[in-house]
C-alpha cells in the first residue's frame, strides 16, 4: 500500500472513500463521540447521569471495538462479515447499556469497565491475526499502529496549537469575542475526531496487513532494543539479584515494595521477547540475541519467588485487599509465562496476550470476582472476631464497637479497624451496613485506633432545613453568619456542670468582641439522636446563636458550628 503522505490528491480522495467503506461503523462511532462531546461540553462538564455516561463511553470504546472487529471480519465473505459486525456491536452496546444502568459505577464496576476496554485493545494483537503461522505479522502491525498513533497525535497537536494561535490573533487584533468553550470544541475536534480518523486512514490493507518484516534490521529499532531496553532490563536484574544477596546475608524477609520492581522487570522481559521475536526466523543467527531470547525468562524466574514472598508478607502484615489479589494472580501468571516461553522456545507469543486478557476478565468481570471475594472475606473476618468476643447483635453501634476494640487489644484492634475502614471505603454502603451502624460509628474511629480507645463523646447534628425565614429575636439589632454553604467555623469551649460554654466573637466598631453562649449537653445528645432535629437558639449575655449544625467530639473541647449569631 502506498504511504498516505506520498499519494496524489486524487489517490488520497480514493483512499479516504475506500477506508470509509472499509470501516463504516468505526467512523460512525468517531462522529457520534465528537458531536456528543461538543454537546456535553456546551451544557456541562460533569457526568451526572447514566445516559451521559453511555453517550460518551459507548462511542469512544466502540471506535476501537468496531476497528478490531472490522480487521477480523474483512477477509470473510460479505454475509459472514455483516453478521459478525452486527452481532458483535449489538453485544458491546448491550454491555455499555449495562454499565450505564449501574451509573455511578462502584469500584467493582469501574474495574470491570476498565478490564473490558483493556481487553479490546489487547485483542488487536490476537483477533485479526488468528490462523497466521507465526506472530511476526501481528507484532509488525501493532508496532505500526503505535507509530501511527504517535504521528496522529503530533499532527493533531500541531493543528490545535496553530488554530488556537489563530483564534487568539483574531481576539487581540480584531476584538473578536470567543467563548471559552470554543477552545474545548477545537480540542475535541483535533483529538477525538482528527487523531483517530488519521490512525484508521493509515491502516494497512490486504497483504500489507499481514506483511512480515524484520524490524530488528532497522537501525533505530535495533538501537532502541540493544542500547536502551536491554541495558535498562540488566540494571533492574542486577538490582534485584543484589537485593537477594542482601536478604540472604541479613536473613530478613523481602520488603513488599519489591513486588513492583519485579513487575517492571517482567514487563521489560516481555517487551524484549516481543522485540527480538524475528531472531527465530533469521537465516544469519545473532548469538547474543538468541541467548537473550532463549534464556532471559529463566534468568528472571527466580526473582518471581522474591515477588511471591513480598506479596505473602503484605498479606500477613496488612491482610487481604483487591490490589494484593491482583498482584498474586499476576505473579502466578508470570510463572506461567516464563516457563511457557522456555518450553516453546519463544516460537509463538500471542498466547501471552491472550492468557493475560482471559485472566484479567476472569478476575474482574464475572459475577463472583476479586471484589466479591475480598468483600465476603473481610465481612466474614470482622464478624468472626466480633462473635468470638461476645458480640451478638449486628450492626454494631458505637459503644459496642469501642468495647470490642478495647477487649481484643491494640494490635488486633488496629487490624480490625483497618479492615472495617477498607470495607467502608472500597465497597458500597451495603458491605459495611451489615456489620457496623455507620450513623453511630464515625469514619475517624476506623482510622485512628488511639482515639477510639479513649472515651469520646461525638455528636453530629444536622438540623432540618426549612424554606421559612428565621425570625429575628426581640431586642437584637444585627447579626453575622457563622459558616456558609457546606463549610463550618471551629470554636473551642469549656464544660461545667454538664453545660458547654462556647466563646463566640464578632466585630463591633472595628473591634473584635467576644461573648459566651451556654448549651446544655443533654440537649445536644437529644438533638443528636433525633432523626430530623429542628434548629434551636442558645443565649449569651449580649448575643444569641441560632444553631443549624454542630459536629465534633465534646471531650476534645472544640466543635464545628454553622448558624446565625444575633447581637443586641
């Protein structure tokens, strides 16, 4: 296929028409995404409904999805190709509707959504090249695809900056009025319409799509492989083996952080294997490249044990979490990849991408997934500890929860608090509502074990709002707002005879004046227990305070307040 930039104007027109016919659904998705993003940018800039999420997520993801399906089906008969494209796009649309129906997405759905998108991108390595005798054509296509992405982004960026400079010139030279959203419209056009369109237009067709080229013979690629990627991998390798020597000499367990370094090492290993893949088919063998391709996975394999020990230590020190399960699964997959590469002598590589995709989807998308397992395990552990220590009624209120923490001791109490906090912050409210009364046990109690252990008297009063006007108390002539919107002001106080005395300040004749109001603590406790407490007025010597919100630990002698301060 002649390169697009070397075509005549007539050839370019014919090529664009052929590409439109070749990828009709892809260009439809691109246009829908561009138009709706313009509409969305004009109306608002925050996702607020499932429909908005669908109209953004569906065409953006559908662009890549339909591109992959077109590449796979274009060699089929016209009838088969039509059926494959129709059914696959209906399936993806149904999946997008499902995600939109569950908007706003919780962490589990977010992970599933990301996993599906990653799977679509990775499918570009495998699906269009099913049936090929080796993986050179797939790798060559993907390398070209990545190059086209970078070139398209550069072209789009240059166009955006050039047009933006032109717009600014009209503003300063001719006093044109341009809305701020116009810049956003231009950005969307350049990067959501032009960039993907240029990528699709540069897609090779026919025999060029399955072209077998040796990219290692390219001077630039050869330099990147041998003077950048392999030396970087060697530095990681030496660092980790030196760390192995250190932990053997000091007889200590590996740090959990080592998992991330081994992950980076494994990523570089796979990159090197893919980049050196043509060595298997060269008539003139390069001894160094052959040795790297053959034995690199075996050299890396012992370091995976280091990663395994680090992950196990994380489990023992901090307990179960979604990320640690993903890391453990990735670690086991790395074992399979290193052993598999050595067994098959790196003759085929598509199974690496395919197995990773299947593993990711299995762990994330199925009804019983990593998130479900983690949630159930944490709920079971928390409930088991509570039952073993005499708790029979669930959900636990604040007093029961504090009593449980004090009973099990500081170390186990911190572990329990960490589990409760992780459960409440990672999953939806149903996950924690079965165990702990969230209205009675506040989030800070999950975070700070030392504060929970001491006696606390926490109140959170949010008075029922009303559209009726606040009546100015008789004899009072001026006022000031204490707190505004969703913010509060912090005040310190003293307690005496079960009454709290709050010092409040205001400006009088450009001087700061202070006065004290008194609030019976039993009144606050009654308001705290009420479902919809009404605002109440408390009095001082020359002031009174119409309170709408109060929050804080009364034993810490400071609270957050909102309301209206009236002065005589």
